[in-house]
C-alpha cells in the first residue's frame, strides 16, 4: 500500500471588509486536516512486488558477472607474472651454453684454429641474450603492476606454484547443465524475468486505484465544525493509445530480452566448446614438446658445441643450434602460458564464492 498523505489547509479567509484576515468570524472560513489513502488492488501490489524482486535479482546477477570478470582478470594477471618470471629463468638457463661457446671461440682463436670474427659473433649472441633479458625484466614489472591492480601489495611478493594444466571438471559439468550457472547466461535470464514482470505491472496498471480522503474542518466558535469523505479514481478514457501501448511496449522489450538471453546462451556454449577443444589440443602439443621437440633441440645444441670444440663444426652452427634451442623452449613456454589462460577462462566461468588474494603468495589454487 502507498503511504497515506496528510493535508493541512486554511480555506476561505476573508480578504476585505471588516472581517478580513480573520479565521473565526466568517462562517465559510475553516481550518482543515485530512488524511488521504490510495488503495492499490492486490494484483497490482503482487505485480509490483514481483518487479522489485526481479530488479534485485537482476542486480545480483550483474554483481556476479562483475565478480567473475574480476576473478578471471586477477587469474590472468597472476599467470602473466608467473610466465614472465619463467621466461627470465629460461633465458638465464640458456646463457650458460652461450658462455661456453664464447670460451670455445676464444680458445680456438688463441690456438690459431679460429678467427676473431668467431669471437665477436659469440659475444654478439651473448649481448642479444642480455637484451632479451632486459626486455623480460620490463615484462615482469608490467605484469606485477597489473597484478597489483587486483590484489594490492601482495603482488610484489613471491608467487607460488601454478595450477595443474588440465580440463577443469566444472566446465564439463556446466556444458551438461545447459550453462545456467554461468553469470552472463544467468544475468540474461534475470533480465528476461524482469521484462516479463514489467508486462504484468503494465497490465495491472490498466485498472485504476481508488483513493479515499477523510477531512475534518474546524470553523469559528459560532459555527459547526465539518467533516467530509471523498472518493476519487482515474478515468482511463483512452486505453488504446495509453495503457495498451504501454503493455505492447513491455511485450516487445520482453521479446528482445528473450532473444538476447538465447544469444548469450548460444555464444557461451560456442565459446566453451571452442576453448575446451583448444585446451585439449594444446595439452597434447605440450606433451609432444616435452617428449621429443625440446630434447631434440637441446641435443642439437649440445652436439653443435661438441663438434665445434673438436674442430669438426663451425661457430655459426653452434649459434644457430643455440638459437633454435632457445626459440623452441620459448615457444613451448608461450604455448603453456596460452594454455594456462584457457584454463583460467574455463575454471572461472563461475566465480568462487569470495574473491581471494592469498593465492598470489601461495599456490594459485
């Protein structure tokens, strides 16, 4: 029910003659107090309650969407920082073979088996590696600043272990359940429910409310006090151009919300299916890198350095093999980072109950 309305009034005060501005001498002058109450029909009250509840549910759904986005962004920033640090460790590991190649080139030059150009080429490779390391330090700092946006000062601390790369069980369950728990899909459904309650509210508004007003009026002491009761209600004389159009507009909005909800569901279904397929394919590629590609690249670099030391190979072959080993390891790490991002997108389709900052200093799990 709407709140009652209290009205205070001073009516019919004389403005001329000898009784002007008197509130008691003229029989028409009265001081009144009234209470007015609008009586809303029960179906309209239920429609309004349903609309308010739908608005609250839609707002909560949007909050869940925001929470999921924040958690995915925080997880992505954590992974960026971790893999930037792993890249730095990788570059440092491959600095040792380049130092050995430089030592071998200098030894060959001093013994007359090599040239000064070989020594300079080896030094150039080391300088290129140092440049890549400087670039990596910048990437680490940028990733740390980005992570600090989400978890604060804890981003400056050491990171723990990353999560195991596997297909998140929750993603498979969501596909079986029709993705109703995915925040974006749930928000679309809540918007549809809100649009449908707006239809009922508009339809209920076609029936006018009744307003009752009770008034007590006090006149001068020589006259009787008065009481009055008034009943009022709107006259919807042009429903076809007013109320009916409002209902039609709400129906159109509900149809749009229904279509938008279905599009969100289909887009989510396609996105999850595509990322699951890419995640599974990347996991197989990582296994192949670990089983054959990386060992072959490292073995080739070792063989080239051994041949150069034995004076049966060239320094150019050593540099090329080292380049290939570093690039192969970097490609493998880049693939792992991309796979981890896919994992995060799928694992955080539905947000955790509360946002956590502790994983930045421990395990991400």
